[in-house]
C-alpha cells in the first residue's frame, strides 16, 4: 500500500505540521505531506513547508470575503494535489466542505471536546479557560471536520493532568506532547481503513 497523501492546512507556526513531518521522516507514520495550504502570509508553517521541500499554497482569508469562494480555492488546491486526507493543523478559518471531502478531513483540538471548543477557542485561550474552570484533566481531541468549529465526530482523545501551578504555557506544552501521539495515531487508523463513521460516533475497527 502506498503512503497516505496528506494535505495539511496551517494558520500559524506549524508545530503540528512539523510533528507530522518528523514522524514521517522517522518511519513512524506511513504518509507523506503532498501539500501545505496557508491561510495567512508570513507564518511559520510556510517556512516549515519550505524547509521540508513541500509545495505550499497561500489562500489568504483576509483577502477573500466570501466563505464559499475561499473554500472553493482551498479545495481546488487539495483536489489538484490528489490528497487522500486533509489534516487541519492550527487552521483557524471555517470551511464549506464539498460532499466528497466529508469523512476525509481531520482536526486536532487542544482540549477534551465538546468542552472548551468553538469559535475563538484556540491556542492559549483554550488552556487559560481550562485552568480558570478548575479542571483536573485536559488533553486533546482528534475529530472529523464538519462545517462548524470543533463540532465533528470524535475519533480519539488523550488526556493529561492539570497541575495546581499550571500556566497556560506549561499546560499547552503538556497537551502538545499528547497531540504528537494522537494525530499520527488517528491518521494511521484512517490509512488502515479502521475508522467507521456512524452518525456522530466513530468506531475504531480491529486490525
């Protein structure tokens, strides 16, 4: 079986993209990043794509007011690249998903959904909210993407403790260590055709 072809969508520094590239390079993820799409110019994700010699396209959300037009441009690049799976990696823009991409797009969120998700809940804001709420556990969620923020069916979750003296920065670091495991695991399950979507439930099939 040939490696899974990934299109990775980024809006920031690209640490999740880098994790996928590192896992692939180490032989721990049977995939290749065939395309990176950035929603903003001048971000670290573009630089990381360049260093890895991965083709990168810019579709600047701030220059395209219409959601449908923005989404068409994004998916035109994805289709042209022949991607098998779209992976959102710190992507902050809502998308109108074509029918043929439903069930073939994943995102990772730095909290245990459905808590601490939705519009405006990204980056340090999530970890600050978790700490302020007094949670004893946090973690990450990999989910399929639908047309709402952080609302698609959950594929898998990993947890970590919230410590008494945590700051948003220290908690973010601990959560990201779980993200580095969870996202490649979910991508591997997809590549093995072991994810079955049943309404809002994702069943993980045996090998």
